[in-house]
């Protein structure tokens, strides 16, 4: 691989980063705050590409033999081609966001602890209150679920299942990138007609008293209604 080819590989990777970060594609892999660092990195890589293509080659002004010197001393290892594989995958396959496959395999992972700050009561409302799946689990495990007892809530997430035939409203959280993903899920009861796996739903109902995160007493909601939803641009919490 010559220096020119190396420059084109760098430019390709820069173009991939810009394509992802200027749309919503990057949200499949990293958190939202990383948008502008990715944009900046893509611009730098494209600028580096231009510099590599335009700068004089070593030996160019040395008279005869310059091209031979460049050809022999400035080859780039063929392994550099491996750098374009992730970019090709993004363009061709466009991997989806993490979903039920990961959540079902991490069902036994430790549940995130409730925040140190005091968990306040839910706001007064004549209808159901929207609550994040992880927050619902925290509230179920604190003060015997006092803050959600006898309250109508609405949980939004995607559908995952287990080997026993139960289904769950599920969300995945990432701290930095998809590699550190963790899943939170709430079992849906009294609604046997499970929606399609990985589809997005809004489940309205009430906490099943006595259920809480962890073990056989995993958090459950008694569903009054289940409505389909479009997947959000950012599927992670």
C-alpha cells in the first residue's frame, strides 16, 4: 500500500465518522454528547488526507531516483487495509441498535442501584405518569415501593422475553458506548398477547406490590393497556 492509498483510507474513515455524526447513526454506538468530538475527528482525518496527498514526496527534489526512493521507503503495511473494515460494515450492513438479544443475555446482571439522592414522590396527575424503566425499578426497591404504590404509570421501551414465556418492557443504558451497555426490564403481567420481540411499546398500568429488582421477585407491572410506539432516534437511556 502506497502513501496515496494510505491517505485515501484515512479519508474514508473520516467520511464514515462525518456520515454517522451528522445524522443519528452515531447514537447506535455512543452517547449523545460525543456528537461534536466525532465531527471534529472526522474533519481532522479529512484534513490529514488532503495534507498527505498534497505534500511533496521525500526525494522528489533529489533528482533521479526520487520515485524509487519513495516506492521503497514509504510503503505502508498491507494490514492497514483492516482499518477500513468497520467503515465498510457501517455503510453496507448498518448494524441496528442493541436490543432484546443483549437484554435477554444480561438478564442476570446486577441491577443498578438507586441514586443516592432522595427519590421524590411522583407528580400529581389525573392520568398515568411517564416513568423510565430503570426509575420504576428503583422506586419499587425503595421504601417498599411507596412512591409508585397505587399509581398509574406508563413505561416505554422495547419488548424482550425469557425462556418461561414472560415478556418485558425493556431499556438499555450506556455510560459511554455500546460496549458498556446494561439492561433494565420490567415484567408485564395480565397481558398475555405479547407484542413482537424488539418492537417498541408503551405499557400503562400499576406496580405489582411485593415485586422488586433482583431474584425471583423481579419488578413487575400489571398492564391496563399496551400501545405500539415508534423507536426513538436515541434508543438508549
